[in-house]
């Protein structure tokens, strides 16, 4: 079922994700009986260039992306450092532990949640480069069991 086949309002999974010890995991999940989510985002077909940033995808058994949303990278944090001469330097440092909640369609077939992120650490010795400078890669693949009951947004 491609993203265009999911319609709302329908049951939605509210999934709390945790990033600890360098790994993403599902911390908690609640099924909301009926909710309308924002439209799934498409990525342009630019395989030779790669995409940058942070996003999640709900993927079906067949490998098709059913739903995708782009987010700010929750594992990144930044600080502005003020020098005595008045200059401001921005330092981006990855966080050790992160909690983030995502909303995805609750579908009756088994699915998985995949997280994609650009490299979060700049090359050694270069503190100016941000995580968005590197192409994103899959950083987590989390299996989700099917959800029973309801029409699940199918047309």
C-alpha cells in the first residue's frame, strides 16, 4: 500500500522512541483510535546526490514506503559560545540520550519504522561542519507488529 493509499482520519500509532548508548529503540506505544496526520513527504529522486537531514519512514512488508516525515535531528544539540571580543561561535554536539515521539498510521499488516540521519559528528579536527553536510543513511530499523481492529485508513 503506497503512501497515497493511506487516508485520514484513521487509527494512529503514537510511538515514543529513545536513543541510548548509540541505538534507537521503541520505549512506549499508544494507539489513538482516530486522528488526521500531515501528508506523507516525498523525497526527490536524486540517487547520485543523496539526501541530507533526519526523517522517519513507515515501511510495509513489501519494502514500500507507506508514510514519511522529515524532522529536526533530535540527537543534535547546539550551543552558542560568546567570546570576550563579542564574536559568537556555534558548537554542535550530539546528545547522549534522546526521547522523541512520532505519529504514524496504525496499519493491520506488519510494518517497520526506519530512521535516517546525516552523519552527526563532523570530520576530526573540523568543528564548523554541521551534520547536514553528509548524506543521510539508515540509522535504525524497528519492527512494528500489526494493529487489529478499525479500517486503518484503507480506501
